[in-house]
C-alpha cells in the first residue's frame, strides 16, 4: 500500500529529506531563535551582577588611587572612610540638589540639561558636566586626608576615565589611575603600568605663584611638576597631559579646590 502524503505543514516538513533547503533553513532559524533566547535571558539576569561589579570596580579604583587597596581587603568597609559629595562645577561648591545614590555621571555629562558645551576643549570631551562626584578621605579626627577627583579625556583611541588623588593641600599629587580606556596594550595602555603611575606621587600641580605647572612630556621643564611621557605612545601621553591640565585648571576643579582649602566649598 503506497505511503500517504502528510496533510499538515509540519508533517510535510518532517517528511522532507534532511539535506533539503527548506528543512536546513528551518533548523538554522530554530537554532538561532533558541540561542538568542538564551543570550537574552543571560543578559537580563546578569545585568544586576554587572551593575554591582561595575560599582565595586569603581570603589576598588578609588581605594587604589588613595593607596588603601590590598588584595583581599573588605572594599565596602574601607570605602566607608570616604565621603562622596556632589560638586556643582559652575560654582566649585558642594550641592545637595542631586541625589548621589542615583546620579549617573556619564549620562549626565552627555545630557544638555546637565552639562554645557565646551568652547575650549583640550580634553576632547565635548561637554562639561554641571555636577560631578568627588570623594573626600577623612582622618579619624574628621580632618581632610585626601581629595579624590574624577578625570577623563581622549587619548589616541579612546576616552580614558580615571581618578587623581590629591593631598589635603589640594596641590600635591598622591596618585593617578585610569580604570577605563581602550588604548593599545604595550603602548598607550602603559598608563596602567605601576612604574609609570608611581611617578605621579609627590608631584605638584602648581608652583608657588599658583600657576598650573603639571606636565606630561618627553622633556622635563621643572622636575617637581614633570611626568615622563610614555615611550612610543606620545599621543596617549599628550591626551593625559591635556586632560589633567583641563580638570585641574580653571575649567575643571580649580575653583572647587580653592574653595575647599578656604573652607568655603
Ligand atoms: C597598531 C598601533 C597602535 C598604536 N597605539 C598607540 C596608542 O595606544 N597610543 C599612542 O600614543 N600611540 C600609539 N601608536 C603609535 C602612534 O601612532 C605614534 O606613532 C606614537 O604615539 C608616537 O609616539 P613616539 O613619538 O613616542 O614614538 C600606535 C601605533 C600603531 C601602529
């Protein structure tokens, strides 16, 4: 007795030879859909973990730049000795107008209602945020120990995001470190090299007359303000030079630092 023709679409598909075009396309599409569902499920479910790890990484970087990070340290406990505050960059003073817990720094820096377009833009960041979070490290007696300020700007391939730690006098550098960039490993990414970063410690932002003197360059003008440019990565080094000068200068944190020193922040 001859085989009966399948009557449903599914039956017809199953009855096709395995190497037929419709059956191959069907299997490929089904597999793609299944895999994309797994990826979407993983992306949604891993999102809170990613957010947590990003926040943790930022805290680790703040501890590192302040010289408080050791392997195995309780990051949350040590981080509690910092006082995060929002600074209004237009006045150089603290503000409580922004909810610090939900403040998204990077989004705010791009938001026209929360930032202003830069006419002079040596750090190549386009817009200056109206608000930014700074971290004050306090001594046990409540006096100021270090000031941790966020800095960012363009290198050769990417925007470098980092922190600079200043001593309580607002002039001596304790450390500088980037936590996010895409410069080339072995060249621009040598900004992460501990030996290069160690050069920043003890350098002074300004001279006694208050002129901003800090400089990343191949040749030193004044040793106490000079950081050696990275060999083979002059463009990234120039980017770091520009961004540090921008953020430490009058368009950046200069007003805040002098307000803080005068007790007027
Ligand atoms: C693939 C590739 C990646 C590079 N990455 C960087 C980089 O991340 N930062 C940088 O300053 N220069 C980088 N350079 C080198 C620059 O093009 C340029 O030659 C260099 O900055 C000049 O530095 P020097 O005067 O110290 O030699 C790269 C070059 C190549 C070919």
